C-alpha cells in the first residue's frame, strides 16, 4: 500500500512538472522572484516574437542575462533599428528605456531580466 501511495505521488508530481513546463513554454514571461529589493523575470520567445515584452514597452534600469544564443532586432524609442547577435552566457546593464525587442533568429530565445528596486 505504501509503495502504491509513493508511486501515485511521484506520478502526480511528474504530471504537474510536465504541465508546468508546457505552460512556461507557451508564455513569454515568468516571474521567478520578487521582493522589496529586486524582481527577476524569465522571458522566452519563439522566432519572430517579442522577447522581453509585447510591442513597444518600457523597463526600469536592469541587468539582462542571456541564456541562449540570440539574434535580435532592437527598435529604440526614437525608431533606430539595431540588429545584433548576443551569445549565450552574456549579460549587460541597461538604463531605463523604452524599446521593442524581437527574436530575429530561427531558434527560441531565453533571457532573465533582473530589476533592482529603489
């Protein structure tokens, strides 16, 4: 009986984990952590989709950590377009800004954005 309960619990946990993984894959953003001092968000984007927000949007000053190789198209608030490649493992600081960022590659992109709170 005890073994059956353990197997049932393990299968339930596996099913919930798989369902959660599919849910994460279908949404571009997932809040990973937030407290009074910082916020960490995971963003995922399929090719041709927005990476860190929908359309033109704004962020406060933040650290970006690039998890996968990324080919991006950045459209700045003034309309200037920058196309670049950012390798996995890169990180960079950005001051508060308004932009649009599109996955311009042929593979999914994943980044983490860390926003310190003041």
